[in-house]
C-alpha cells in the first residue's frame, strides 16, 4: 500500500513539475511574438507617443522581460542591474500564484473572467462528445471484434476508418447544412432572449444547440475508439488465458466481461488521455464552424486580435487540463493493470 | 486402477481444418488433417503419455477432448457417455470433471487477476463452495497441493511477480481446485527451464497418486515419459502409430517411427549409445497426406506395399499395438 502511495506522490510531483515548465515556456512564447497592447486595442494612427507609453505601463510591458536577458527581445530587453523583482517574469509568476491572469489587451476585462465561462462551455461540449464517442466506440468495437472477419466486421471497419479520417470542419459544415433543414440552431450556445425563460427551458435550448457539434465530435472520435477497441479486443481474444477460461467452463459472456474487456480497455485509456490534447485543436475548428462560445473560439478570436494575455491564459488552461488528464489516466492505468505498479 | 472400466474412450476421432475457401472451379477447399482417426481408451487412474513431433495433432486432440474444438468425425466417450456433441450446459458440467493444464504459463494466466482470483474463479463459475471461508480453504488447499507453500504468501500476488515454475503451479492449482477426474496436460513443461521440469513432473506424479487423477500427458519429449506414464501413445501426422505400456514401448518399440524417436534420445553413458537413426526429410504437409502408410516417405524400412495399403492396428504383444505392415508378416 505504501508502495502505491509513493507511486501516486511521485506522479503528482512530476505533473507539477510539468506545469511549472509549461508556465515558463508559456511566458517566453508570448514575449517572442510580435505585438503590443497599444496596437492590439486601438488601431488609431493618431495615438500619441505618451498615450502609447501610458497603455504599456498600464499592462506592465514597459518593464524588462527578465533580468540578465539582453538578446531575447531588443525592445523589452533587461540588464543584470535590474531588480529581479521588478521584471515581467516575476510579476507574471506572482500574479499566477494568486490566480491572476492579467487583462485582455482588447477588451480590458480580466482574462480569468473571460475564460472561465468559455472553459465551461468547452468542457460541456468535449465531455458530452467524449462520453458518447467512448461508449458508442466501445460497443461497436466490441461488436466488430465479436463478429470478426464477417461482413458486419468489415462494414464497421470501413465506417470507422471513414469517420476517423473526416476533417472536423468539413463534417461540421455538412452537419450544419443538413441540420438547418430540420430547424436545428446553426450556431451559438443559446437563442438570444432565452434568459427570461425558466431554467429548464434554458437547458433544453442549450441542449438543442449542443446537438450538432456533439454529433460531429462523436462521429469522428467514435471511429477512432472503435478501431482501437476492435483490434485490442481481437488481440486479447487470441491470448491463451481466454482459452484457459473457456476450458474452465466460463460462458462467452463471462469471458468477455471478466477477462477480455478488462485487458482490452488498457490501450484505450492511453489513447483517451492523448486524445484530450488533440481534442483542443480539433475543437477549435468545430467551435468556429458552430460559433460555439468555447475556449477554441476564444483562442481563434484572441489570435486574430493579437490579444496575448487571453492566449496565454487559454494555453495555460489547456496545458493544465491535458497534464491533469494524463495524470488521471496514468493513475487509473496503474489501478487497472497490476503490472504497472511494481516498477 | 480401482475399477477396470474405461473412463475415456476415443473412437476414430477426426478434426480437419479448412484452409481458405472452396475454389470457384468446383474443387473442394483444401483441408488440414490435424487429427485423422485416433483411437484409444483409458482406465481410471491411468497416465497416458501422448508423444509426437510438433504438428502431429497432439494439441488439437487435447482441444477436442476439452470441447474447445468441434470434431469433424468420430466419438469421445467419457465415463460411458458420448460427449462429442455435448451442449453448452453439458460442457460446463463436464469441465468440472475434465480440466486442462496449458503449455505456456506465461500466456495462460490473466495478468489483471490476482492468484486468488485465478484459482477461485472456477469455483465461482461452477457455483461451488459459496461460503467465502470454504472457498478460501479450497483455494489454499489447491495451491499447497501444487507446491506453493505457504499459500497465504501467494494469494494476493499477481502472475507477473512469479517465476515460470510458480506460474505453472498456479495453472495446475486452478485446474485442481475443481477436483477433476481427468487432467489433460498439454506439454506442461516444454516452456520451463530444464531444472524446473523435473519438479513439475514429480508434482504431477504426486498429485496423481494423492488424488487418483487420470492424466493425459502430452509431450514431444520421449525422455520425460518414462518418469511417470503408465502407457505411451506415439502420434504421427494425426494418427496414433503405436500404443502400449511404457516399458514395453521404450524397451521394445515396434513401429519404425518409435524406434527412430527413441534412438535420438541423448544417453549419458557413451557405451550404451546405439546407432542414431536420423529420419530423412520433413514431416509431410498435413494437407496432402501420403497414400498408404502415412510414414512411408520417411520410413527407413519401407517396402513397396507401404505406398499402397494403410496398415491397420495390430496387437503385437499383450496391450501393445502398432500400425505397421511389416508387423503383419
């Protein structure tokens, strides 16, 4: 038991290290990129030099990036004589520790407020899509493996490959085109003016808006989960311990339940964790097609506006959620597969 | 050998596997004659060693006995009942009486189950020993009988934490926990280190004495047979070519194939070494079985008649049968 606890602590510590690394990387990434708050917010050429300076002071970008780092950016370079506590890096770090992500160059609102709501919307979309994709993918994969090398199997295989290889935005547009014919909303999260209605009607409205993007998301990821489930299950079913189980008198159902699924699900866990990382990039395309007010949409808008604090915050949230998901998958894996713990 | 009644009787059992699909030109699909007419019987408490080179159909035969493969033709009687076409429910009941030890202990244990789960699973499946304490007791008993002492040290461990020999003991324990009458051991030692082989064979010999087990011991190694088999059956290309009491077969082999097999067993004493008889050629493809005696293309003493007529089994001595034309004359 203590061995297991030590493994968990070690993995959590490593995850925290990774987060720290991401924080540092995230900071420098946006200091290398061109762009300036004065240019991002106000595109008026009549802006005076004093006004520009005032804006830069307000956002703290007048300070040196870091001390002893001359060559990083010639405009904002620091020197070793600078007080290390009076640099952008230190302010960034100390603000983050206090949960402060800075202000948007464009809207002047706190980044944390802007992203919180967006993150929640994305989580809603991703979790609905992932749950459907995993459940359906597993069921179809199981069925295909069960009927291996029959017409059903080949049809499922073909369909899975097709679904998996479809570009997200393309499927999104097709679904939009198709769904609008059935009176489904073609964009956004809620119908305008819905807030005066009772809560259950608001939820129903969100559900209607969620339908098409979730469908697109489910179809694409279901294909992947199905293919992996099928091949993983076929692998396991050819193992000797399945034959042993048969010889002991287990029924096909018991073999599937107690022996095959438990072992076949292991590779799926890994794919799931890795997918969460790709999911965010996939979701940017999906959210822009469906005008879903999620994190992906926020990244897209912020990129167009050179709104670096928002991007920085969004990147941070994505990185943390991916690291966290991997940590969870890692720990679950060691719980599911006893061979993993003993290292 | 309490009662001289046959516990197992196998009559002309056949298993042909289809290779590919039938051709569109009306030819039949090609067939692998994995087991091609095997006959033998066993008495209670007997140990029969089934010997033959790889690909001769030993494993397929054991699968047929376990009902893991469906036979193409022939019958298997167990305790007087025909079990060849047993239904699923009958099979489940049979699996309490017939158990199997598989060849590869590294592959035949589910890596996600603890030893206790593995050994107690048959009890759960067959709804025996529902009381947890009684179940635990039977699991511990089976483990200790299989030589894993003290069993308490092993219950909570996982297969990957054990050595090959220990794993094979777990496999044996999970077969024994149902207290079967017949144990089919399919090359139980071939994947183990030589040093462990003797231990596992001694264990099987002990268990057989203690639990009055009937054992079918499948091996490709004639050298290990003498240790504990009462009778030996030599298989070649899907058929038994010679069967008899172990001493008779080892000391006085009748079939040229058995003679060849025996002559290549390493003998420690150089003075006792006889001339080795190395068989020429490869085992024929089981898709195209040679005409006549299936051994004739490799047989050192084959005559012209061997190419035409398939030899019948004849009793050359008391309880010692062989299938060779030369023995008829």
